[in-house]
């Protein structure tokens, strides 16, 4: 690979890792903080919303927030794993 494609793969890998971390934090905070109107919980939901909103559109309307978070986490984790394996 040339230097440009190497940098692009590294950037995608880093962004996927950050997205995975944000989703994991959102999942953990939502399970620890039980108050629905908590500002901490709202902050992490806001940070993760660009990742959970597209996944929610593919799930049935009856899907809970935890199911959407887990599906998003699995999808981003899969993308991250594919990029890591493809870069080797």
C-alpha cells in the first residue's frame, strides 16, 4: 500500500475505535444511571446519536433503546474488526 491509503486505513480504524468507545460509554451510562432525565445520560445519548439514529431506522419500531445501542455497538465493532484485519 502506498502512504496515502495507509493513512486512510489508519484514520478509518481510529474513527471506528472512537465510535465503538462512545457507544460503549453510552451503553454503560444508560445502565448505571436509571434516571431518564439525567443530564449525564442525555449527554452520552447525544454523543452516540449520530451512530444510533441510522441503525434505529433498520430495526423494527418496537425495538428498545438498549437493543438499538447493542445493534449499533455490534455494527461498529464489526467495521472496526474488518478494518483491523484488512490492514494486516
